[in-house]
C-alpha cells in the first residue's frame, strides 16, 4: 500500500525505510530495470499523484523523461491517470510532451483515451505556450487518421490554423500525406479550417489531394466549397495534377465538375500533354472524349504525340494515334519556322540595302 505524500516525511517507519534502503532507492530513481515492475520511483509516485514525493525524487536527480519497458515516461503515467497537478509539475520541470511509447502514443493520447479532457486542454495550452504556437498534436492525430482524437482536440480548443515546424496546417499536412484521410479532412473543415489555405509551396488542400490522387479527400473538399480555379505557382490546375498522378476517378470527378479540359500551365501544356509526359495512357481516351484537343500545340508546336514519341511512351502514342492524332504537325512547324526565318532574313536584307 502506497502512503500519502503528506505522511511520507513524518511517518517513523517511512523514515527508517528511507535510511536503511537508501542505496536501493537511489539506484531505483533512474533505473527501471532495478525495480520488479520496471518502473522508476518517479513513475510510481507520478501514477499515484504524490506531488511531494515527485518533487523530492526530482530534486535528487530523477530523470524527467526516463521510460519504462512500455516506453512510457512519468508524464505518460500522469496523463493516463488524470493527475493534473502531477502533469503541471512535470511540464514545469521540462518534461517532453511529444514522447512516444512503444505503441506510438504520446501522453496526450493516453489522456484522451481515458477521457481526461482537463489534461488534454492543459497539454494543448502548454504546446501553444512553449512551442511558439507550433502545433503538432492535431497534426499527429490527423496524419494517423485518429478521427475521435482529432475531434476531441478540436473541441478542447486546438487551432485548425496552427502550423507545424514545416509551416503546414493540419489540413494541408493531411492532404500532402499519401493516405486518403477524408474523415479527418471533413472534421477539420467543419471546425473552421481554411479550405483554400496554401502551404509553404503554395498548394491548397485540393491541389495536394489531386497531386497525390486522393479522390475521397478531393470529393470532400469540393463538396465543402474548395476553389477549383486556384493553380500552382507553375500554373498547373487540379486537373493537371490529377492526370500526372494517374488518378482516373479523380480526373473524371474534376471533369464532371466543369474544370477546363484545355487549360494550360506555364509550360503551355494542357492536361493531355501532361498525360503524354507522364505515360498515363489510360487517361488519354478519357481526356479526348471529354473534349481535349488531341493536336494541341505548345509555343514550340509540340503536341502530346510528339512528347509521347520523344519519351518512348508507346502506349500513350498508340492511344493518341487511335484517336486520330496528326503525325505531321511537328514537321509543319519546322517548315513554318524555316519560312519565317527566310522571311525575316529577306526583310533584314532589304533593310540593309
């Protein structure tokens, strides 16, 4: 039976134990393997909310972030048990709040699992105070698709606009991830996340979802009002990115939403050019049937067929030829260029004369 902190230093028996077992206790302060249950004394004191014992052990050199065999620190134990004062003491002494146990859980995870909302709020507040408003808890929950935890964090006051060390909000972080976390996307937007916010490379959540081929996330974003007209710094549309990712269902979704099939990026490429460039033969028919100009030329008169041929993308070339792509356009461009050259040369000659 563990004694209350108020009686530890006045109980004669406790004093005698501390004197006779001093060496064992000192070894057990920081060595979890020294004790049978593989917890340090600080773990035990923290789990039971004994503040005076905690402070005594820390004053004697107990390591704040020492882990037991489950990878849990004293802060994990305090959060799990809902001991707010113990959490406060540990945080004041510099405990690392993002420490992960062997299951990949932080102290906040354990607090949330046990419905200790006051601990969740305390950790969120400390995060905002100590980490210069860099928010990681919500990002972690979002990226792991922990919808219930994310919702609890949002309800407890987590900011949807807080950014991590890379400058990403939880929403842009989720959409740049390869997983299709549309449930989290919806929860973040419903809590006020800026649906058109750009990340550090000026991509919106919709552009990120399209670039990674996540149709469910894109559907949620479009349904919630994402701006379809925003382009990347290179003027790629969401359709350019979906085609590049080879996402047929997402490409089809964007086309049904009215996205321009022949819009061009900075390289003067249409989505069909992009399909040829990235060897997305399966999308050629879809784009052509939706109205893509099969013989669209760039400023250098390069067609999708020319790109496919140059890159050795046989399937794309065959698909384009099947849809009546003109094999002579590039030759015509060469002739046209030479005619222009001779024309300008003649003008220059007459000017000199």
